[in-house]
């Protein structure tokens, strides 16, 4: 079910409880929870932050669909094919350890890692490749480890 920024957003929890798989806009409705950026005009919380905020408050599904298997130490799309075997894949990593690595490229926005450390209900989330493997959505919902788990 498509959920917009209007009245349906407040009903997101109900739709999840009824078994609907919500599809939402990638860009969050900044007026609900966005802080002004410290530098520039682009808000620091974008698409993955919106997903995190909604998941934290509206349902049990702690999965972050992306177009990659999960998190690597470098962006696989920017590494020549001949050198991709040297990439380090993170199957499970803490938000604190990930921030300490200070990677040049992350699949999630850095503010989420700080928010996750302080979250009371959501203790971890999993990055899954739902673009190339839509079946991973159901696998992840069933509790299977099919990507990268980032935990408190």
C-alpha cells in the first residue's frame, strides 16, 4: 500500500498491523522531525533517515531495503571489478564501530548511526538488497540474516 505524506502517514502503524507492506516516499516530511542543518541547506536526514524514523515508531520491521547486498568498507560500484574481491563485507557491526571506521562512503546516513545508539525500542536494523532480490524482504521479515545487521 502506498503511504503518502498526508493523512495516511499517521495511519502507518494501523496499516502495518493489518499486514500491509507500506511503500513510502524516500524523502521524509521534514516538518515532522527535521532539524536545520549545521552547514548548508540540505537537511542531514534524508531517505534512510526517514525509513529509520518510521520503523522506530510504527512497526516491528527493522529492515532497510537498498540496492546492495549490505555494507562494505568501500562502495562496490566505485571499485574496479578486478579489485572487488578485496572488499570487506560487514555481516554484523555496531553503530559505534561503524562510526569509528569513518568510511568515505556509507550506505546509510551517518545521523542514523547516532540515533540508533540512543533508540529505546529499535536495537538493530538490517540492510538488504531488495532491489535485486525482492525475496529478501520476506526472508528478513522472517528473521533471516540476508544482509548487514547494524546494531546498538
